[in-house]
C-alpha cells in the first residue's frame, strides 16, 4: 500500500472520529453554541471530503490489485461521510421536539460509539502499517549504512594495497639501480683484469726472449 494513501487515511480516521463526537455534543446544545458547533462540523466535513478526494487520486495511480481494495475502502469512508452529513442536517433543522432530540441524542451517541470503535480499529491498522513501513525504512537505512561502511573498508584496503605496490615498485626500482651499478663495476673489473692479463703476458714474453738471448750469447 502507498505510504501517501496511509497518511491520508490516518488523517481522515482521526477527523471522522472527531466529527462524530462533535455531532453528538451538538445535540445537547442550543442557540449560538449549537450553531457554532454545527459550523465546526461542516468545516470538518469539507476537510474530510478533500482527504477522500486525495485518497481517491492516490488509489487510482496504484496497481490494479491494490487499487480495487483501496477503492472499496473509500466507498465505506464516503458512506460514513454521507451519514455524518445527514446527521448534521437533522441536528441543524431546529424543529425537533424533546423526545425526538433525546432519541437522536441516544442514537447519535450509539452511532458515535460504533463509529469511534470502527474508526479506532482502522486508525490502529493504519498506524500499524505506518509502523511497519517505518521499520522497513529503518532496516533499509541500516543496510545502507552497513554497505557504506563495507565500501569504505574496501576502499581503505585498496588504498593500503596501492601504497604497498608503490613501495614495492620503488624498492624494485632501487634494486634495478643497484644491479646496474654492480654490472658497471663488474664490467670495469673485467676490463682491468683483461688489461692486466695482457700486460703480464707481454712481460712474460719479454722475459722469455731475454732468457733466450742470454743463453744464446753464453753458448756462442
């Protein structure tokens, strides 16, 4: 059911119950007080009609299965409202004798009690539905907050992982630099070893030639 319709329904039930009590109270009044009470009831009836029109428009915009149930309920509300209008006309006619007024007062009190009980049960049902809707909204809000907290936690984890990857990248970059430096040092050492090897080979060759020459001249 639409939350908007339930809100209108709750207002109507409260207003209808209040109007029934005012009609019953008007039966025991006379003169200006009675006229004032009747004027208040008529103003309330206009407000009740406006609420019924709003409920009707809201119900016709809903799904067919929901709309049918709500329109049936609206027919009951319209019937109650027509009964109130009839009661107001009877009270405001001003040509009732004492017996008729007592009878109307008794009937009005009975109708008011019955209407009040009916309206009270409808009001309780509407309030219960509103409470259920409020609970569903609270559950949805709690789920949304939990999802938001989970999302924040995931973002924090991703941020930490990104920092770890950046740190690992920087470390690997430093290792690459060190490897490059080590390679250059090893290359320089290898070149120096090759140069020394050639120098030693040359010295050995010179020594061999010198020894050969010395032996040659001694033996000659």
